[in-house]
């Protein structure tokens, strides 16, 4: 058990030191979410508007932060063949991938509270259910990270991972109820919205900040757990199929 814990911490520490400040991660994982946050907050003239868009901006920050991190860590290591050396280490594949994804989850959680920090200087944040908000952020970070993992293990280059990620990320901005209520989307599109995990995380955020929700909280949590398990299983299966001979 101690050996597994040391291996887990060693992999996590290496990723934090080597990949957090890689250019693709800075541009997509830090600058882009911060820019979106400032764009929305600066153009909002009324405090109620900032509070209304805060859940969407937080979800967006987590989504881009986590998926960018995995695009960098997995693809860089695969290209340098250091990931193959990790696969030969005496730890299970599941533990290895949990170690590789924990840094991105933590990074996403920290990213989520950058908009909250900006908002605290502009509006009164009283009345927020901070426990539910943190739970929602954690679930969004986990599902987004495992989505990024699934994408990263499906490509060979960093630019391919970023491009493939955008294929999912940008539609989610409009389909997951981040800034436009799901009820206002065309009826033919709504089923697609409910098939995306970010929809449920954003709804939990909306409930914790504004006490408004379109989906039952228990259902949202169960769906997020399901998506997390499914994406992690598909990613490890893909690694075993494509990378382990």
C-alpha cells in the first residue's frame, strides 16, 4: 500500500512540475477562461447579471482547464515515450491513470474559483450554498478530466488533442445551459443537451448560486457519477487496446 501511495504521489508531483506551465495549457487552460470571465463580467452592468452568469463561467473555466491539462500531459508523454515506461511500472493501469488525472482535477477546481474571486469584488455572494457549489465543481472537474483523458488517448499530437477537444468544448458552451436556459433551446436539440455531462454539473452550480435548477439534484449527481465511470472505463480500455501490445 505504501509503495502504491509513493508511486501515485511521484507521478502526480512530476506532472505538476513538468506540465502545468506548458504553453498549450497556459493559453487554453488559464488565459482563455480568465479572458472569458473578464469579458462577461466587465460587460455586465448590473450585479444580478453577474450572479446569473457566474455558474456558466465557472463551468467553462473547469472544462477548458481540465481538458487542456490532459491534452498536454498524456500526448507529451506519449510522444516522448515516457508514458510507455510508466506502463511498465509495477502498478495497475487504473492507479496510473488516476495519478495522471488527479493533477488536472485539482487544476480544474482551482480554475473554477477564479471567476468567484473576480465576482466577489463586484457583487454580494451571500446566500450561496458553498457545500453544493464545491461538490458541483468537483464533479465537473472529474467528468471534464476524464473527457480530456478519453480525447488524449485517442490522438498522437498535442495540437490534435486540442483540436479534438474543441470539437466537444465549444458546442457545450451553447448546449449545456451555461448561458442560455435549456428550456429556450429548440426541442430537437434538447435531447443532445441532456446527453452531455456538463449540463448536469452546470445545473448543480446554478442551484448552489441562484437556487434555480431544471434537473433534480440527485439525478444530476447520479448522471455525473455514471459519466465519470464510463469515460474512465473507455479511456483505460482504449489504452489497453491501442498502447499495450
